[in-house]
C-alpha cells in the first residue's frame, strides 16, 4: 500500500512535470537578428513586418537590429539562445557562419538563416525568396514602357542574387523589346539614399527612361518622379513616394513563412529544410499595377504573374546566351536552382562587365 | 556618345547639389575649429538636423519652421557639447565622438514614427529661367534657397574671418586663448558661440538631405557625410574657399564615376568608387602645400581645453 502511494505520487509528479513542460513548449519565443535598422523601409523593414505577423499569431518575439556580420553576430546569437528563445531567424547572408557555429552549441534551439546555403547541423534551416521572378515582371513592363530603349539599373554588390536579378530583368525586357539596352550602375551600398539618388540621376541623364533598382531606399523612385521617368519599388510598396513614377513594386513577404516555422516549433513538427519560395508561395508579391500602363500590358503582366506562380513559365527559359555568345541554357530547358544560386555571368544584352 | 552641352550643365548641377551638405557642415565646423574647439560630432549633429527638419515638416507642414527648427536642433545638441567641453572642461575628441553616437541613436528613436512617409516638395527659385541660357541655366537656376546659401557661405565665412572684428576675435581665441583672455575677451563665451553656430550649420546640412536632396527619413541617412565634412576642414587647412573646391571635387567624382559606369568605361568599379576620396585628398594636399600658410591658418590651440584660472 505504502509502495503504491509513493509510486502513484511519483508518477503523478512526472505527469505534472511533463504537462508543465508541454505547456511551456507551446509558449514559443522567436528572435530575429537584423543587419540594418527596422527603419530602412527596405530589407530589414520587411523582415520586421514578418516578425509582427508572428507576434499577431500569438507568439512572443524579440529582435536585435543593426548587428554587424562579424564576431558580434555570434555574441548576439549566443545571448538570444541562452535567454530562452526557441527559434532564431538570422536575416542576412553574412550571418551564415555565425549561425552554424552557434547552432552547434545549442542543439535544442532552431536556427533559420535567410539567403544562405550552409546547413551544417540538423537545427539549421535556410530560406530565401525567388525575387528574380518579380524582376521578370518588372523587365516585361520596362521593355514595353520605355521609349528611349535605354533602361537604367542601380545595382548594389556583385553577388549571384543581384546578377540573377539583372539577368532575369533583361531577358524579360528583351523578350518584349529586342532593341533595349540595360545600363548598370554599381552603387556599392545596400542603402545610402544620397548615393542611390546620384546613381539614378546619372542613368537618367544618360537617357534611361525606366529605372530599376536593387538597393533598398526610396531615393531612386523619388529621383525618377522628379525627372519624369518610370521606376519600380523595391522590397516594399513604394508607390506613395513617387505616385507617377512607380509602375509597380516587388514586395518581400516573409510573414507567412515566419508564422509557419514558429508554429512548427510549437507543434514539434519543425525540421531542417531549404526553402526557396517565389510568387507561387506568396513570398514574392507584386503590388498593384499603375493605371499609366496600357490595359493590354496589365493583362499580360497578370497572366505572366499567374504563369510564374503555377510554374508554367520560368524566368530562365532557354535559349539563353552569355555576353560572349556562349550558350548558358539550351532551348526548351530551364536553369536549375544550382545554376541560379551561383549565377555570376551576365546574359547577352547587358552592357558592361561585372565588377571583380 | 555625342556630348550635349545641356547634358554637361545637368551633370554640373547635380555635382553642385551633392556638394551642398558638405559645404554647409564644413563651413560650420570651420568656425568651431577656428575658435580652438575640435567637435567630432558633425555626423551626429547632421543626423539630428535631418530628423528634426523632416519631423517638423511632417508635423507642422511648414517648411520655414522645419528648416529653422533643424538649425535650432543642431544648436541644442551642440549646446550639450559646449557645456561639457567648455564648462566642465571634458576632452574634445571623446565628447565629440559621444555626440555622434548619441545623435545617431536619438535620431533613430525619434525617427521610428517617420519612416515610410514621403517628404514634401521644396520650392525652387528661378524655375522659369531654366531654359534661357544653354549650359548655364541648369547650373544657375531652379534650385532651393539652401543651395544658393551654401555656395555663398564659403565667401561669407572667408570675409568674416579675414575682415571683421568678430572674425579676428574668433581666430585670436583659437590661436592663443590665454592672450585673448588677457585682452579681456571672454574665451568661453566666444567658443560657446562658435560651437553653437557650427551646430546650426550641421543641422541645416542634415535638413538639406532629409528635406531637399532625398526628401524622406531613413535611419543613418547622412551616410558618413559628416566625417567627410570634417576631413575637408583639415585638408583644406581651415580655408573656406578650399573647402568649396574640395566639396565640389568630392561630389563631382562621386557623380562622374556613376556616369563613367553607365557609359561603360572599363575601369574597375571599386577603383572608381574610391576615386572621390583619393583625389579630394590629393588635390587639397597639393593646393595647401605652402607650410607658412598652413601655420598661419591652423588654429594653434585646436582641441586644447582652456581654463581661465590658470
């Protein structure tokens, strides 16, 4: 009898303990590490919109902004992992090695690294968006709307992500208008409004009447508005900054993915994976189309959007040639993800060299 | 490519526009340094000016209040610096650096509510004359009042320092505060005034960025221009006219390198982006190589604290 009492007491304690743990486990805490300030109205801003979606879904979140991609990142990650966060999103390419290093030390914490490719431990997942799909749409619009046949493109840094965007944009523009030229200017910054505006101005002065950008601030669309040329919003809907110039924007929509992943941790279903979502999964969103675009173009863009989403159309469909005329993708084939991830050559029709 | 004469005018105009914040901040800092005070807080004061101008413009809707408010904000934050370095006799370098860090932080905090709001259009002068004279029209006409003020400022500053009594007092305080004090000049008062003036000009430079050049608020939007302005003061050997030359060269090369990229000049882009920094320093060092003149214009007691009772 005595033994039975003790046994039942112990087992109920164990049960109670398990229940408590289960209850605690449901109270998932997510942390976000940002490269820039949440006030950049670009890259980091959109990640923070995603974080707010997680918060709205009933989870606790923390964020640290302006974290340098150095040993500082490791320190921040360790601190977040130590202070009871269950899942940590590291939202810049340069956090790749720190994320993997710290993940090894905290096997019970899940790590999600944006735009990277290293998953050295089972608790590291990677995710990125197929922004190039959005640029296929922008290229189609630019090629149709240009009158001077010169399209300006303000680029940030020569990495595959940016080169892929330039190529995807140019291929789409050439498809609707074989005479266009894409002029690239490298600003060597992700955001410096003054510099971006100057780069855009230089392109406009050189005859570009549509400006695309792969930098984050709204300075370029505002410069386009002042000069009376067209432009596209980057990362977020920039229409209100330049209502006449902005034809549409490509928005980064991280919210649904973040909510999904945090919920997966709460349900215990989280597992390592590599996610590369595009228009189809809603990670890349095309904002409303401007009424200055002719209705047949609008219809064409809507169809293209649907085809990209369904997979019927691929941004990189052969034949694709590089600048020297070498075949990159054969007719009828599409570029595979490996090729896209490491793309470091311009396609035919892009002017200039990639800075080395 | 056919070089269109109006195209050259457009480029020159954008070069001048990009030089404006550098000229304003440098000329302000020049007066501060000429009085013997080294304020490394230029970047911080500029960013405070940028957020204050933008915030006031958004809240009040008045551009005049916004511009003067930005200058006032520069004055207020530089008052902290003045109080610390002149009244509490702290180290200039450390206090200035702290001011920059403080400015960047507090501007980001205030700016949280102003992200993503489009700016207002700033009125330009002589818009109607824009197509009258080839080449010169785009350079001379159709700019904001701040633009014209910035290009007059180096000449005003030069005249002030060389020809006016107050300018002489400022220089005396910067060269030998002891001697100036013995002459009955209130060194601390003069230095306070010069620091506050520097703050006002840096505030205006920041407001130009957030209200006229790229009308919007973005954290850290000064992007290191405050440090360039500081460097210009030193490399120009405290001469306002050379500041003007340096600012135009710096702004010019920044813009011309974009044009060279767009034209497709085959020079490594990394070299082109480094060019403004290298060339500005080389040119200013070359035009300022006269050591006698450098001795004359360098404030001898720059960065040294002054205690009246020693």
